[in-house]
C-alpha cells in the first residue's frame, strides 16, 4: 500500500509539472504570436505614414502616438477615466449577468415562455445598442443610468441565450437521472441544469461582455455626463480638438482593455471545457 501511495503521489507530481510546462509553453507561444502581429501592424502603419498619403496631423506616426500614450499614462486623468469606465462596465455587466441568467433559466425549461419570449430575446441581441440611446436619454436623462441601461439591455440577451443553449445541450440521460432522484424546481436547476449548462453559459458570458463593452463605449460617446472623466469623454475631447495622436492613443487603451478581458473569459472557457471533458487535458 505504501509503495502504491508513493507511486500515485509521484505520478500526480509528474502530471502537475507537465501541465505547468504546457501552460508556460502555450503562454509563450501565444505571446510570441501577439508580438509578431503587433510588429506587422506597426510596420504597415509606419510604411503608410512614410508614404505621405495623409498629412501627419491626420495620420501621425507610431512613435508620435506612443509618446502621446506614454504622456497620458503618466497623468492621473487617464487612470481616473479608466476607473470610471471599468466601474460602469462591471456594474452593467453584473446586472446583465443576473437578469440574463434568471431569464434564461426560466425560459429554458418552459415551452410556453420560450415561444413567447425566445424571439424577443433574440431580437434584442441583434438590435444595435446605439438605437436604444434616444429612449435611454429621454427616460433617464444625461446620467450614468442611461449608459448602464443600454449596457444591460445589450449584454443580458447574450447571457440568457447562453443559458438556454446550454440547457438544450444537456444529455437526456442526465435529465432522466434527475427525475429518478426526484429533483424538481430549484434543486433541479441548482444541481443539474445550471452546472450542465456551464460550458455554453461561459461562452454566453464572453459574448455578453463583448456586447456590454461595445455598448458602453457607444454610451460614453453619446451620453456625456457632466464633471465625469471617462474613456469616452477623453475620446470625444480628442475629436473636438482634432488631436489625432490623443484619439488613437485612447483607442489603443480601449483595445487593450478589450483584449485583456476577452483573454480572461477565454481562459475561463478553456478551464470549464477541460473540466467537462470537452478539451483534451494538458497532461495528455
């Protein structure tokens, strides 16, 4: 028994070390690919700038934009704006997560509700966020609530659709087993439907965040809340002053935040899929 225990412990350590090694290799390979992509973009940008196709005040060089971004990063205004925008994003997405999960859970197992509200949820998902702003501004005024409303209504349908799609892919055998165990109501959702829907649910969260982020950026450009610094306000100010280096630098900040959040959701998605056997384990 002692030898078997020692062998099992050794095998576990080897497997864990192998997984860590694979994670490091995958991370380095992904980082290398991103560096190559950025280098190609910068090279093309520099070539277009050097060609004189547009004057420098319309199309600045990568070096000018990098200097502007560095200068902005050293000032508190940019970080205050990022803090405001991320607070709005997290609050709006949190509300969308709550509403979308509840709506999706209710609709997924009720045929009547699905027939009644399923097409509406799909229609809301395909509706451009910008179309909601006239309503939101009239209803809420030029206030943060107007922005959060559009963020929620832009992201919640994707979350709900993720829950519904996950419920549709639950194996019938699992549902029959739950019925045999007399699981009903809240217990059925807690122990069977929601856990089994998790892979599709995480994918819905990833898509929902993308909708929320786009809605938020549009909202901060349309709904300018007084005495509040945000990324959208900085971008609007750069446009009003025809300051292209500042505008591009703010756009880079928006892009970097979007890439970072998408990478976080992608990592969570891989972990969930690996746990559910939908991806090969790192040790294999």
